[in-house]
C-alpha cells in the first residue's frame, strides 16, 4: 500500500533544513515507518508527520510500540521547532 505524505510534510522538511537539520524523507518506506529521519546535535530521531487531526494507522502504532529509539509525532512547523529545542 502506497501512502502519500501529509500536506504539511513539505513545509516542515523545508523549515528543518533551513535550520541546518539533516532530513531524510522515509514516507514511502511503509510498514509503519515514520515519515522522517532527522539528525540534530549528533543524534538521530524519527518523526511522524500528521495533520492537526491526523491519527496513526495500525501499522504506525505497532511501529511506535516496538521501536527501541525515539519517535515523535509532529503536526506543524512550530511543533517541529519546539521539539528541536527539547532535543
């Protein structure tokens, strides 16, 4: 099943890259894999991009539950920027 990127993904990717964050788009990987792999301050994080009311699919919930690293849900550029301040 091919999933399309949420409408806000391009805007979030652009804002992150403008700040110097490394961004690898993973949204076509499937299997519940989050949309983005980002590198920030020598660490890697997975981000799932959702619209304001977007919900995780079953495969995404399973991924979040079993992944041993850090995975975050981001719904806007502002949330992405706030997250960077906390990482």
